[in-house]
């Protein structure tokens, strides 16, 4: 690799405040103003782009940043999703599966999937255009569904789920900084046999009440009373199934929070952990058919 090849091919654009080559890598960073017609245009907000040409391909990060000044010192702080109100998309590339590579013999950027060729400036325009669009709109909706599903699972087991707190608990647990309290509380031992969480009991009572009101006229197995042996049998079957659900949820949550793995035991990723991890996977393929990014002739 002959010096900082990809940086040499980039020509500073209007709006670029800083274009800084890396000393220890083949790449560069750009601090760029937002377009004047964009809602994010301000005196302090900037687009911060980082590009590195690695052996696996081009690695990049694109973020909204906020200009912070302290005397003569200037810093750029990444703005989180909540503050920019989903007007733009902060994103980064997958280092293990790069979409683009730089061909140093032709000095062009090649899209791996389509083999389309772009100049360094056109590639930056692709990154900027994807940043200025709300690329994670549907992913946020799916994340909301995932979070609500986990909250219901935890609630049924008499626990609470909050994504950030749970992630921190797992992080501290892995570092050996305390033990997560997963003791089951508020268990109702029905007839000293059924081990059911309180919130599942609430659900049973509500569902039973609604079904009893709407379906008592369609009941075909004798009188719809507590003296009916069929109804009593059905009631105990429901309690049995709810006990199994309580025990299953409790075990899944414990396995998720206390992620223990030994040389003799390989931990399996259960449904709760898969749903939790899904919320952090925000990868998407870049849109390259952008009017600002034309294929190199």
C-alpha cells in the first residue's frame, strides 16, 4: 500500500470544514456542514465522516456531531438518536463484511455486490446521502415491538425489563462486579401444587372472566357452574400450563441475565436474549442509486 492512497483521491468539497488524513492508517476524516436547506443545519451541528481502507475493505462511520468549544479548544461530540429526533441516521460499517473496497490500481471505490465504480468524492456523497435520510424508520418500529414483547415476558415473571439497565447489569455481571438478583417473588402456591407468578394469575382471572361472560351460552358440557367436573378439570389444566409458563419464563430470564458458560457447558442463546440483541443490530445496506453519486465513467 503506497501511503494514504484513498485520501489522495478525495478533493475537498464545498461545506467541508476539515479533511484530516490519518497518520497510522490509510484513510481520513471529514467534518462537514449540513446543507443549508436541511433541518439539521445549524452553527454547531456537523456531519462527521470517518473512512479507513482496510485489508477487508472500506470501513466507515457517519455521525451527527455537535461542536463544543472550551476556550481555544474545539471538540466534536456525537449526537444521540433522541436529540436529532430521527431526522438523520448515524451508522457504521460491518468490519467483517465490507460493502465497498478501494482499488488502488485504478484509484476507485468499488461496490462489492454490484461492481459499480465510484470516485472517492462520489463515495463520500453516498455516505452523506444515506446519513441525511431516515434509514432506520422501520427498524425503530420493530425495536419498539421487541422492547414491548420483552417487557411483557418480564412482567409475566414479576420482573421489569429496561434495555439500558439490563445491558449494564449483564456487563457488570460478566466483570464479576456483583450478582444479578433473579429470585422469584410473589409466587402464589395454588393448593400447594402450582407455582405461578402473580401477574400470570391476574391474566388468568381476567381471561377467565371475559370468556365466562361471552361463552357461557355456548358451553356444551353441562351447567356452567363451579360444580361442573369438566369445568373444574379445565381449570386445573390451565393452572398446570400456567405453572409451566412461569417456570419456563423464569429460567429463560435467569439464563439471559446470568450468562454463564464453562469449558464443559456451551450456553444456548434463548428467545429472550435473541429479541434483546436484535434491538442493537441496526445494520442496513447503503443506497447507492443516489442522484449525487454517479457511476464513474
